[in-house]
């Protein structure tokens, strides 16, 4: 089944919000960073997304794109512990921008991304 979402088709099975978290910590100079949050994906091409696999695999693909983008941003920025808090909006925004090209080939775009937890160990 399909539903209309802002003019684009979206599978009824694909979630509107996806909860994500880093599976392994991102190694930075300030320590090991773990993150968690949620994202709002929009399916732009059911055909491209279906090629990824079943629903579980599709959601895992979105998780991987987000966490890979976050790692890219954090490694590039090398923020201090304090900057993980003060620059959270910038980190979130840059992660959203970096994740979308990773998802484009599979017919998905992120409309929103939140990082609810960003901790250093």
C-alpha cells in the first residue's frame, strides 16, 4: 500500500520517524563519542528503496547513512567535549546535509534529523 506524503509516494510500512543510534563509538581526540536521535525520512522512489531489500534492511540502510555522516562530520570537526554541546545544532545540521547524498541513490531523503544524545566516554 502507498500513501501520499507532500506529493511523494511513501510505503505504508516505511516509518515516518526512525530512531537511530551509533553502534560503535566515533573515536575523536576528546574521547569515544556515542550518539542517538531520530530522523524523518521521506521515500522519493519506492523502486529504488525496494532494491535495498526488505523493510528491516531499508531501515538499517538509513541508520548506516546517518551514523556514517555523523562520523564524517565529527572526525572532520574534531570538536572538544564542550563543543559537542555548544555546537550541537551545527553538528546536527551538517550531519543531515551529509546523510542525504548517501541516501539519494536509494530513493530516500531526510526531511529532519535530531541528535538527542551526544556523549563522550
